[in-house]
């Protein structure tokens, strides 16, 4: 039967999310309240009168052509990705084009490859292995390519959108002892070191303290920090967001942010002091978040983006080395794809974005 797409109320959208085992935090109505620079709307797929799918659409206007938007569904939508995709995505394209979208960008929450911690470590140790080797040829990727969708995820794994490669720690059916045994010796040692040094981790609300440490981290690690108002907006909008603060002898040494939707928990942001790194406040925060995720019945603790590099000489390899210490696995998703609905406007927007990155 043909499905129809229509606007969906936030309450109905959230009820649909609550009925799922796992949904990306980027596909819940609250995320639209975080992304204040975008216009957001919830959409639903209907089989007759029955709601069978949902999605959060973020609309980004084209400079000087504000009536046209890029319609973005990060890590979504929430549909049946195992069945015929045309019955879901074709009515979405019709609906969004009628709303003024010049293109759709989405990121199917569909895994294509996984690599165990042992496989990742072996690859880093092997000088001939430079990156995670994806098998490719999955059904969703093939369908999107044949239907005229264009891949947007960059080769190195990081771009303007969501990461195609992530690092995830499975929790389903495991105890704290199981998770600890799966970590490498360095992680277990660091967790014990933090406890021995008297590092105390609490769930708090002092965003100014977090942000000061976060800015310090950004200066040290050379990335552009988000402003304090962004985190204030995030915590005002996201009911599941938690701020973890690690103190040693009264001094803030590390801080992290966690969000959870259903059975999936994500590590979003982290900060750490350059002094007192020996007390391992960052590991203490991570362990507190993992333990709380286990207690909440989560299936997955998600450490989010990595690059696919396994080259020991690549500066990005340190990121995957840190995360692989938790055990877990590296995961490759289908990635982000664009469907141009108004090709001339899409080309102009693509050119504008390329010039901005220079």
C-alpha cells in the first residue's frame, strides 16, 4: 500500500520515538529546539491512518534564496530500512519539494561493517594496513545510488555532517565486570588510578565550569569551541542530557556530556585540564557514564565519531586508539546522501559551501 507523508505534531513524534528500542537523539523533536539556526519540523509516514514512520527535518535556507531549503534528516528518518525503500523515500521527496526544499540530505541509521577492538589494534600494528577496509555493496547504498542519491560522506570520515564511522561499546546482557574485562589494561589501570587518587565524579549543572574547561581543551587541542549559550540551549531542550563533573581535591579536572534515547546512550562532549592529567579524570567520567548507561538498561554506549585511518603516522589515529581501549567495536554506517530536487539551486548551494570551506 502507498504511504503518505504529512506534518506531525511534536507530541505524536515523541510518542512514536518512545515506542522504539533505539532512535538517534538527532531524530527526536527536542533536537530541533537545540538547532536554533535551522527551522525544524516533524514529519510522519502514514499507512492509511496508522503512523508507521517519523522523522525530524532541519531546514537550512539558501543564502539570498531563503524560500528554498536544504531538508536535512540527520541519522534518520525512523522508517523500516529493511523493506522497499521507494515507498518511504519517494513520498518524502514529494512532500519536501512541495515545502520548498531544493534537496534532501539524510543519513540512514544502517550499519554496513563492524570491526572488533582486536581487529582495529591488529590493523594499527600492521604497517601495510592504512585504514578500515569496508566490504561495501550493501543493499541500502546500492538502492540510493541507483535512485539518484549522491554520497556526501568524505573519505577521511569527518565532514560537515554526522560521522560515517563511529566507535560503539555493546552493553546488552553485560555486567560492569564484563565491560571492565573487555577493556585493555591501560583503561582498567586508569580507572583504578582515578579511584585511588580520590577523583569524584558527580552529575551536576554547572555549565559555566564545564565551558571554561571545554574552552581550555579547545585551545590545547586546536579546535573551535562552541559558545556557552549552545550548551545552555542543549540542556534546556534535551531532557536526557547529563553533565558529568570530575573533581580532584576540589579542582575540576574533567567533564563530559551524555544523552540517552531509549536503549542507546551517546558521549557528546568532553573536556579535561592539562594539569593533573595523571589523576585520570577523563577515564573516571567515561566509566561513570558507562556504568549509568548499564544501570539504565542501554544496549549501546556510543563514543561517536572516528576516522577510518589505521596509519600509525596519521595524527587522527590517536582518537581511535583512545576509544578502542574500551573494547567495543568500530562501526561503519551507510553515510549521508543527497537527493537534488531542484538541480540548479542544488549546484549553486554546493558551490557556495565549497567556497566557504576554502
